[in-house]
């Protein structure tokens, strides 16, 4: 079993849509009950799979042997069965142990001083609103103006991925998929959602694991 401590750094405003809206915000982002944004596990796992597919395409275009990428399918179980288990958590603004204590303290503050420490104010401290409209022939279309909340650049998320029944090659391939992951959320074609992902397995970094993969004849 391998445990990878993953850090996601937001490099440009990112919109992780919650599917919710209200009278002030047309497209809200995911956040917890206290107002702190987080990166959903299911979304991150889906992005990792997309990253793995992208790696396969890059190998083909570069004329590299794609046979060494075959174990990727065993990690994600999209078209095959395997004993490998990839357990992905939600990612929060602090590592899990610290976040639990942090939330307990913040709950007290919101209970003790509800007029000062509100969920809305917490969310606003991490985010901003962006407004967009649809144009036709260079003119804004009536009633097409809408807004969305975006998480500000510079925010970091932390989580621990667990990989069970793995081997060294599978671990190195997963590290390659993590390192390649560079965008998330909506509006990626408009400059939103640029991210940087890195991981550590003990004292070993993602870069070292990727080097091992290529050193062994990928």
C-alpha cells in the first residue's frame, strides 16, 4: 500500500461548480458548512483519469511505447477489473489532522460571535465574483449577463491518496498522472482553472517517481 500526500495549488481563478445558485450568485462553488472551499474527491479522481488519457495521447504523438502505460487502466477500472484500489479523499485548505481541529475552533467562533464570523464572510475571503455576458455582432444580448463565483489564485488544497495492491510501476504511473494534471473546473478554455499538483510518498517527491518511470524504459 502506498500513501501519497497531494497538494493542489490554484494558479488562476477556478470555478468548481456546486450546481447551486441564489439571488446574488448564478453559479456557486463547492464549499463546506462553515464557508470554506474544498476540492471534491470524485472530481479530482475524474481529472486524474483525464490526465492519464492525455499522457497516452502524448506518448502516441511522440512515438513512445504505450505498452508501459497499460497498468493505468488497472488503477481507474474504467474498462477492466483489477485488485488495485485508488482511494481519493476530498481536498481541504489544510491537511486532514489540522483541518479537523481548525473546523472545531471555527465552529465555536461562529456560534459565539455569529454576527462577525459568518459562512458568507468566510467564503468571500477566498473568492470573488466574475461577470459575463453573451455578445452578438459585438453587442451585449439583453438579459444575458450572469455571474459566477471563482476561487482566487494562490489557494492550496491538501489530501492523502491511498493506493492499495500496487507495485512500483503503478505508483510511478500515478505520480505521472498527478504531475501532468494542470487544469480543473469550468471555463478552462478562458484562462480559468489552472492548477499545479504535486505529491510526496514519504520523503520521495512526484518528480523522483516520474524519473524512475522513465528510467525503467517507458
